[in-house]
């Protein structure tokens, strides 16, 4: 009985951490679910970190903030080949949404950087490859982003 309660409690805890990625595959996370924690940055810092995004320029301010939060979380806590999606709160299916996937660590000078892919669905599907580097304050800033495909 005690073993059952421990297992049930553990499953309930992990179930609270479940996250659904773009491919709708549930993913379990460990304590304390760092990829679900909101980024503790003000909007101006988030917008500054995302300003070099070629695709981000197509978005309104609120959507830029939503995308920048997701990118910051992914770069801080994500694993290579992991994808995080974003959609503005209250948005309906078919509206604006996007995703980021990190795929390659790099360096620019002494800065630790990660290459990523960004997909944005607006009026069409836009894709871009970019590089973001971590600053001394821990904020990741896009240093380059090049659109490469439009559907």
C-alpha cells in the first residue's frame, strides 16, 4: 500500500510537469519544471533580446514578447533538438503562432551561443535560422537571424 501511494504521488507530481511540444508528444520534466517557469524579465529586456529577429519584425509587440519569453526559456533550459511553441494568450487556432528549436552550440569570441530554427505562422509559414548568444547577465540575445523559406 505504501509503495502504491509513493508511486501515485510521484506520477501526480510528474503529471503536473507534463508539457506538450509542437508534435503533441507529452514530455515529463524533473523538479521544479524549469522550462515551465516564466522568464523573470521586463518587456523591454525581452524585446531587446528579440529585436534582431527577422521574423519577429513581422509581429505586433505583444506577440514579440510572447515569442521572446519562449525563446529565453528554451535557450536557458532546453536540450538540443528540443522544440518550444508559443501562441499568444487568448489566440484562436489559425491565428499567429510559432516555434523555436535549438540545434547547435557555437561560440562568438568568448560568448556561449546556440543556433536555432524559428517557424512563424502568420499569413504564411515563415522559417529562419538564427544564432543567440548569452550575455554576462544571463540574457540570451539574438545576434543574427536569416529567413530561408516561406510557404
